[in-house]
C-alpha cells in the first residue's frame, strides 16, 4: 500500500448487521474503530438495524433506535437505523432477518442519507446479505468498496449442515430449508463480490493468503483488537483447590462448547476437582444447558454480564477457555477473545487449530487441545489441576498482543487503509 496520504479525513459509511449497544465480537471491533476514526477527524456514518442481537427482538430500552431513526453513537458517529425481522435464532430465521436489513440498508443509502455522501463504503460480514448491500451502496455513491470478512467466508458455508444441532418443525423448519437452498449458491456469489471489492480486509494472515490465492489483489490484514477489561487486577492463584475454568462470550454454533461440557464431566469422573463456568448467550445456550443436566458435570451457566463487570469473572478464573469447532475453515480464524485473555496475562485453555494454535503455542500463552477432542481436553484439565505451575504464562504473550492487537494501532492502520482506498479509487 504505497503512497498512503495518511492523516487526510475521509467520510466513511459502514454497513453492518451488528452494532452497539449490542454486545459481541463485531460490535466490540467496530466500537473501537469508530472511537479512533471519529477521534482523529474522520466522518463516520453507520447503517445498522435496530438493536436486536442476540434475542431477535428489539432490545429493551431502545425504542428510540428503531427503523428510520438517526442518532449519534457513543463516539460521535451518526447511526442510521434500518429494519430487521424478528426471529427465534434458527439459521433460516437469521438469514431472513439479515436479508431484510440489507435490503433496507440499500434503500436508505439510495435515498441519500440526508444529503451526506460517503468517500468510501465498508461492509462487514458475518452477514452475507450485508456484503451485497455494501457493494450496492458503493455503486450508488460512486465510492470505493471495502469488504471486511471477519471470518472464513464463504468457506464456512461448507459446514452449514452443522450450524443447527437439530432441525425444527413448522415454520422454522421451512425457513431452514429455504436457507439451505440459498446457501447452496451463496459461496460462489460471495467470492465474486469479494473479487469485485476495491479492498478486502481480513483479521488473520492465514485467510488473507487463501483469498490472495483466489485472485484477490488488495487483501489487507487488520486483526481484532485486545479490548480492555475495566478494573481488572491479577490475583494470586491458589496452590490447591478446584480448577476454575471460565468461558465468557457467545455460545454460538462455531464455538463447539459441547466439547467443554462433556470434557468437564469426564474430568470429574476421573476425580478432578474443577468447575466450568460459561457466561454469555447465543444460539447454543439452550442445548448446552440440557447437555450439562444430562452429563451431570461440574458446569454452571450464567447470564451475560456487562463489560464493566467482566473483571470479577476473569479474577475468579484460573484459566480462560477459547473454543472452536473442528471445522477446516476455522483454522484460518483467531477468536478476538484470545487477544483479550492474552492481554490480561491469564492462562488460556485453547481448543483451537491453525493460526490460533500457533499464536498460543508460539507465545507461551497457555495450553492447546484439539477441537472436538473430549478426552484430550479432560486430560489437559486433569494435568493443570495436578500441576498449577502450568497456569503461569510467559510475558511474551502480553508483549505479542501489545505489538499486534493494540486497539489504537489497529485503528490507525484502518484509517490509513481507508484514506488510501479513496485516493486510489478510479486509478
């Protein structure tokens, strides 16, 4: 990216299905980026549906952020709210919701956004319909299009049969079948949209290499940031007692947390004194609750807590779990939660493969177990409970995060990239 005219303010339009005040990885990422962009003089407008994640219903207390409203965000950005479709969390329902929001996003951009015109349009996935909306919005504005692909799309479409653990009858089942038909051709379509983008942004080096191999030239890596945990203070770890394992985050399809629940039960059967605490919400939470009851393992499942209270959860834990399912495409994914935990200097139980595994092992951030390997994970926790010295991590873990996942540095990188995209458009 030569000759970047860094420091020149640009007008940025972001299209996203997930945005604050919702809580989640995409929301955290763009909250940090919005803070930097607005704080350094860039003009950011955001098009997003009314806040409804993860419940599928308008979040309580946000009746003033419904379709058609325009309000100022936390960092000074202007947020335009579009429609959403209420849903119950199934694949078909969520896809229909994403399609409704994407279509309405294109509508309001074409209507003019009150006379404001962007210099550059960014569209962020995991909502694939919003990727299409971003391309359409960029065309309407005559602006360069930046496709941000946070996960390994379209490759994750190859495992759509595993997205739901069980089909649902009735309308939900019909929506699910319609979604499967749509997803059957969404892969090639997604690749075509990525190729037409002026810039593609990924969050890992490994997936960037995959996309470059598919003929995409302007592929840039801007990792997720290690978000701060307010008021966190490390506490001395006891030399004995139960092993405390914390998972805090989305309990979704990709996390594969059933492996951890089964492993906790197996470890208990082997005489390990431990507790696995799951904190959060997501599509898999009900099935995890059922599994915990069926296995009788040492598992507690708590409701999400505000970010301001996460410090007490991390202070409770001996090790923090980062987990992904054994899907090949997830080997090109690094969960943003990993950077957060490494930045705290807390031991990581990493149920990951690929680039994420390399980061944990290469920086001495914790211990790794293969995704989906219940006996292996149970053995790991058995070993940690028996030798608590292994819970101490090297300083190199925090140093790596400071170098590669610092929020301000990533924001500056993104701002430079957007400015360059504007200056290069049409050359």
